[in-house]
């Protein structure tokens, strides 16, 4: 084993310190939000909360979890995330597989049109009028209208293009058709990119707020992000007008809502984070 000299050791120590520093900077807002969410009103409003909670109380979480409509909104978000991500991946995988084939007629034109949508957009108002004209105002409308993103199709297309042609030719010689090539050759060999794009779609669906709030008309179809925002707005008004002095602050409720909304992502992300850099790098090699 090669021994490191003093400069190499110093550089490694410096690198580790920088990484630890950035990790702590990224982690601190989450820890602070959780601490405020379970801290008492006096401790928070007097500025005593810096890192650890004080006068611990879970009243804010009890308020959130027992608020009317919370679990309906949670179920709606799970529906948009699971069904929406599955739909988006089905369309993206099929489109990427077709566009990777050099035998596809007008392949270059289709790829140009795909990239064109990333360069130019009609604008916010035309998009809104288009969605309203197509009656995108319900669950299935939100699923179908926001089905795919051009960037994700390009990532998958490039990942499929990196599969060696010799493997495809050998499978064809063995009698494989397009469905077998797609399901047994290309998908298993692009697992990292597929996991990465799946995470992109899932995060986008889970955090969906803007268009959901503008387009959805039925309050029982609103996702968690929209519901929590409305809960904050309504509760802030009630909190300010309440004659009763509560044992937690309005900000504690807001932070409790934040923790509830990001908790599933924090739990799932570490399991698929290892695919992230590998998937993006594999998908970005070829055009």
C-alpha cells in the first residue's frame, strides 16, 4: 500500500472537513425545523431555540394529524405520486426506447421536436388557458396532463443508446422480438438511469403545488402541499384572533407541517441515492 505524503494527508483532511461542513449546513435546517415544531411557545418566541428543542410538546403535530382533511390530502398525494409516476415512466420508457433506434423513420426530426420543447414555451397564460380548455381540473386530468418531461426522456434515450449493439444482435439471433428486447435487455441494463428518472418524477409529483392549486376545483382532490399551505393560511388567522393563549406558536405548526410533508422523501431517498450520479452520468454520455 502506497503511503501518502504530508501534502496528500493535509488535502484529504481538508476535503473531509469541507464535506462535513456542507453536510452539517444541509442538515441544520431540518433539525431546526423539527426542534421548533416540538418546542413550547415561550421558548421559541424568546429566541431560545438554536438547535435542540426546549419545553417539548407535540401539540402542533396533534393539531396537524387530527386536522380535517389531512389524511384525504395525504392519500391524494400518494395517488398522484404512485399512479402519476407509473404513468410517466411508462410513456418515457416507451418513447426513449423508440427514439434510441436508428431504424426509426424521422428519428432526427422527432428528437429535434423533443428538444425544442425544452428551449421554447408558450408562456404561463397560454399554458393555463390550454389546461382549462382541456378540462384539467380533476385527479386524472392532473395525471395525464403532466405526464412526461422531455429531459427525462432524453436521459433514458441516452441510457438505452449506451447498451452494446452486440447484445441486441445476439438476442435477435436467439429469436427475441421488440418486447423481449425492451423488457429483458434494455430495461435491466439501464436500471440506474431508470431509478434516477423515477425519483425525478416521484419528487415532482410529491411536491406538486402550483398547478394543483390553480387547476383543481374539488377541495377533496387537492394534494398534501396545497392542503398544508391552506392550513397554514387559515390557522395563522385563527391563531392571531384566538382569545386563548396556546402552548405552541403558529410557526411551530408551520414547521410541523413541513416535517410531515418531507418525511416520506427523507425516508425513501437514502435507498435510491446511490443510483443518482451513476444514472445521470450514464444518461448524459450520448446524444
